[in-house]
C-alpha cells in the first residue's frame, strides 16, 4: 500500500488579508500596552517616543529660547535665496558673479523655502532642520546595536552641540542625513542607493569626499572589491553619484567661472596657528574637543580646556581599543571617518568654535562608540541610568539654547537694525556710492538691498589681495570706494578689526577717518558711518 500525501491547496489571499482591515487596526498592537507586551515592543515604543518628542522639543526651544533667529552665517544663504527668488540671480550682490556659499545644495533648498514661505523662512529653516535630524535618527536607529541604541540615540537627538546646530539654520543636518543614508546603504551592499544618497552630499559640503574610502569598504564587504567596482561603474550608479556634482560644476563654471566657492578661497589658512613647538601642539590638542561634542571649549578657562582635551583623547583611545577588540564593520568605518576628518582639520587649518564643523565628526564618533558603551549604561532591564542621561541632556541643551538666544538677537538688533536704517536713509550727492563695508554680512545682507563689500572676502574677491597686503579697515574702505560702513565700539576703542588687523594703520589714516567718516546711527554697540567725498569741515 502506497501512502500518498495530498498536495496542499493554495489558498487565495485577498488584498485586505495581506494589508489588514485598516491602518488604525494594524497600528493598534504597537501602541496598545498590555501585560503581555514583549520587551522588544516596549523598547521600540520608547525609541519612537524619543524621536517624536525630541523633534517637538527642539522646535519649542526655537520658539521660546532663540525666537527662530538664526546664526549670522545662515543669513548668507538666505540672501542668496532671496536674490534668486526675487531677482533671478544666484549671487550675493546684483551684477557680481561670485559664489560665496560652501553648500550649493543647501542654498537651493533655502531658495525653495523662501519661495514658499517668504518672510517666515527662518521658521521654515529651523523646522526643516529638526525634521531632517529626526529622519537621520530613524536611519541610525536601524544601524546602532540594540544594546546601546537608546543611549546613543539620546545623545544624537539631545546633545547640546547637535540641538544648537539645528537652531542655527546651517546646512549640517542635511549633510549628516545624506552621509548616514549613504553609509547605511553601502554597508548593506546597495551601491545604487548609496550613490543616490552620496551624490547630493558632495554638493552639500566638500568634506563629503572624506567618506569615500569607507563607503567603498562597506560595499566591498558585501560584494568584494571587483564586484563593488563593477556595480559602481554601472550607468545608473555613476549618474546618481556624479550627476549632481557635474550639473552644479557646469552651472558654476558658466556662471561664476570657477567651481571653487569664493568662501573657501577666503577661509583657507584663517584658523591655522603657524608656529613651531608648544603653541602648535596646543592648537592641535584643542581641535579634538572642538570637533568632538565641545566646539565652544575655548570659552572655558585654560585649565578646563586642557582637562577636556586630555579627557577626550583618553576616551577616543578607549573607543579605538573597543573597536579593535569587538567593533562591528559599521562602527569601525565610522571610526575611520572620524579620525580622517579630525586629521584633515588638524593638518589643514584647525577648527573654530563654529558648531557646524563639529557636527559631522561628532556624529561619526558617536556611531563609532557603540562597542565602548559600558554595561551599566546599556539596554538592560534597568533603564534608569539611560533615562537619567537623557534628562540631563534635555536640561543641558535647553541651558545652551537659552544662553545662545541673546547673542543671536544682538546681531539682529545691531547689524539688522543698521540695515533697516540704511534702507530708509536715502540718496545723497555727498558720498560716492551706496556700497557698505562690513565684516558680518549675514543678517545685515538679508535685511538690506545695498551692495556689500565683505571684509572677510567671502563674497568680495577684490578684498582678498587687500587683506593679504595687510591693509587696514580704513584702507579697505578707501579702496572699495564705499559710501557706508558698520563698525563696533570695541573695534574703535582697541583699533582692532577681526580678520583684518587694525582699523587705521597710522596717523594719516586716522586723520582721513576723522575727516571723511561721519557717524549717522548707532544700534547697540554697532556704529553706522557715512563716508563723505569731501572732508566734514567742508561739507555744507
């Protein structure tokens, strides 16, 4: 007797069976708490609550702490955005084909926001940055090991350096999202998807090129080196990777004559300390905290700076050790990117207190630290230490934002008010032009239609040779044939102007300053001067 097994009957599945009855019914088990909830489900709800809650928290900080006022550099993007939308040219000054933004993509993004939201563009920028950071948090939640996920996500979403940067309105949240997306796709061996993320990153910030070796490392682990190169050289992958850069490069050459932003030419070497011995060592050592969660280390006493720097060096050594012993491919790749980024700034030009320099490297260090999180702080049954850390970060980021608010508003009340004044000042035959010489070109430029001569040379290439020749601020005003300039009390009292040196170099320049420069307004400590063609004593 032969036993036969009946062939199982195929059961037809309706679309409603595969999708469920309705969206609320499908989501209900994930959010409805019961006594039988698994630890994994409870943990997932904690992560979702952290992502959503911190996004709302960051926007509330902008409402109550900074009043949606951005950092001065962010307003440079907004002046480009305004000019593109209202006047059809992507430049700072009308008739000057100069590109002074380090981030072409973010300049276009802010132009889109300005076209939609107009005068409320600052609010739109902060909300967008918070959303981008939350999206990046969702990507990292899939990458970080479950043991340390809650701690590291808490740091990512609430560390003061990251919260501060989102409220400032710079391009870094967009840049970090693109890097994390590219790294995640590369680790999974998805070459085309990684190229789609990474292509735009290259025109968001030039430092993206530092990630290239580690993306290739991630892809080659899945496909081998020959397989990775074969997939990377396919037309779709090449188009996604190189298309954004080629499109922007073609436009930049045709419009500005160069693919290198003027801002990069002006900044090169500014922040280096070109000395031998101890000072160079100290500058290199202090660059570590500047690029590792503590960009404002210079505001602390020298002893605390040394303590923070040496402590961070020791912590980084521990992270390296843990990665060598038990790190994953992802954590080791992020560690490599962090060390490369750190070395680039130490060897190249050092780093300043500007937090947008510190954010990409701090995120990389955070991801590299996954195997170094101690057991007592890991995701176990006792989560009190983790939530205590998150609570501390909430208070610390709030305190940092509250402290930042008055400084941001002082720029609006000083330089912004000076711009508003000049917009209503009117024409006069007593001055040669309406050009304004100023060192802080952000909020002033966004609120003004006047042509601006930038003392920092970020948007004024003619200033760079004058600076290299050691010209004083007064000499630059003369060379620019300016009609106005804005200067602070401190600069006048100390005869010292940032990034230039002196306000006047000798008694002759001081005499010209007193004879031809007439103060016409003061807003906070910022003086607005009108530059007269004839000496004041001869002016009717």
